[in-house]
């Protein structure tokens, strides 16, 4: 394994190729050959891909866990990690893209099935909990390799790796190309959305016995009106959009007057007029009435 890109068009002879959302055995094979762990634990073992890979390498002490009763019905949310190890591979559900309990196995949805979360936020929270648990179980110097996909839902893009906590020191970030996905031939709405053809394989290392580095994503909603960072062009453009793309000076002053940028400049109204004059993105429709368009010539843009 000498590249941060993985591409395995075939999944190999490992595991159940009909198990929904299974991964190529070569992913696990490459990781095991590279890290050569003394003890390998697989969380979310699914259709047995990791079991077969471990067996093919002659490993006789690996452990494969899944809520699926076929793998003992081990519940990542409620049950303890049964052993310590120097390498954990985990391949969680892709939020609710594929339902496991009551679909891939069992007759009923299981309340702790990661693929049965009521919301994306609940899914990420539960995944964080499981990842923290996996990390705690590692021996110092051990690795947690997690294979995570991105999700598109009704046109919205969800980057699970961006939203989940990063627990431990990142050692590698590998992009894995995806093949034979259920969405491969799906056209998204107006077809302008780019198909997701990759997954992320993140490798976290435990570097200290007690201390745990955690990177957390903070989501905030900012208001451009409260910032002096936007240029006058940005401000006038935004006010124009707010006003439907056409506006008179009075309307523009009304919208722009309560921006931080205006409050900090006593000549702000002159600044607005100057901006309208200088950029060809703003064109006069009639005296004192302006429209928003796109710049035709980069040289005339301010
Ligand atoms: C993406 S699949 C893993 C596929 C596997 N790598 C393979 O190649 O077949 C995710 C798995 O997570 C399991 N799962 C969901 N919630 C779980 C939980 N709370 N505890 C343990 N396993 C869970 C599902 O049963 C499913 O098998």
C-alpha cells in the first residue's frame, strides 16, 4: 500500500458479494498486509469480508463483530469492545442509504442499528460514540482504519468524515474509488449534481496512553451584514440579490444601511453609488434604478 488512492474494481473472493454495502476484500487485505497487526478486530463485519481476508492470511486470532446475529449480535452502541488490539477496521453504515436490520438481516428494524437512525445528526452522534469506544480499546501505537462514504439526500450533500469527530492522530487519508454502487446509474434531479464515486479511508493512530486528540467540527451560521470582510462590491451585489436583482438607490440604502460595513463608514452612501458606477456587474436601467448582471470583461471589474 503505497498510494493514497485505492482502486479495486473487483471485490475478490472474500465475503458475501450479495451483502448490501459490502466492501472489497482487497481494502482489508492491503491494510492488514501493510500494518501486520498482532490482533485484528473488525467492527461492522457485515457479510464476512474481513473474516475471509483474515483467514486467507492465516490469521487465527482476529475478531469480527456486527449487530447482525450471524456475528453474535454484538451491539457497537451498548456492548463493550471485547478485547484490546493494535488494529481495528470499521466500515459503518452509510446513514440510512442501506437499511440493515429488518432488511439485510432479521425481521424487524433494530433500535440500535446505525442504518435506522431517525436523522443524520443522530447517526453522526452515534458514530462518534462508537469511534470513541474503538479508540479507547486500542493499544498505544494501534490504528483505527475507518471506511466512510459520503451521502447525498434529496440534493443535499452530507460529508460524514467532515461531520464526525476525528479521534486520534490522523495517519493517512486514502480515497477509495467506488464500484457497482446502487446509485451508479441514478441521475440526480436535474442531472447537474456530480455522482459520488469515492469513499474515504481514514487511518487514526493512538499516540499516547491517556491523552486523546479530538477534532470536532463546529457549525455556525454567519450573517454577512455583521462582517466588514466583504468588499463593497460584495455588499451591493448581495443587497441587489436580496431586492430581486433590480433596485433603486433608496431601496439599496435601506438594505445596506444596517450592515457593519456601512456603520463603520460615514460616507457609505457615496461608496454604494461609486460601486454601482465602477463595476459593469451593475447597470443603470433608468436614472437612479439599477440592475444586476454578470461582468462581461474581467478588465473592467473592480
Ligand atoms: C457497511 S456494512 C459493513 C459491510 C462489510 N464491511 C462487508 O464487506 O460486508 C455495515 C454493518 O454495520 C452493522 N451495524 C449497524 N449498526 C450496528 C451496531 N449498532 N452495532 C454493530 N453493528 C452494526 C450492520 O449490520 C452492517 O452489517
